[in-house]
C-alpha cells in the first residue's frame, strides 16, 4: 500500500493509465528495489490490478530490465484501493 501511495503521489496523481516507475519511489515507501520485500510489493500491485504492464514497452527491452524496474501503467484498481471508490 505504501508503494502504491508513493507512486500515486509522485507520479500518477490519480490518473489511470499514467506511466509510472515504481522503483523510482520505492525508497519513499521504505522499500529497496531488488529486495524480496520490494518484489513482493510490486507483484501484489500487479496481481490486484493497481499496476499493469506497459504494453508500449517492447518485450525484448522489458526482459532486459530487472523485475520491478520497468515502467508500468497505473491500473483502474489503484483508484479503488487508494480511495475506496
């Protein structure tokens, strides 16, 4: 939840579909990119639909980036999770 709040506050500002880079604000949420806790946080946000894979990033390029460091899109579920809407 802290990671989602940081992503929203510093990058998405409540705009679904915004391109976000969770690793850029991970420390703000008390997480260190590349750690198990960070990976679990990103996986949870992906599973819940708060983050979505950015389909505009070519798969070959995304595969070369460590997990959780590629750009994502803020998903519609993020608003429901953040604001209970």
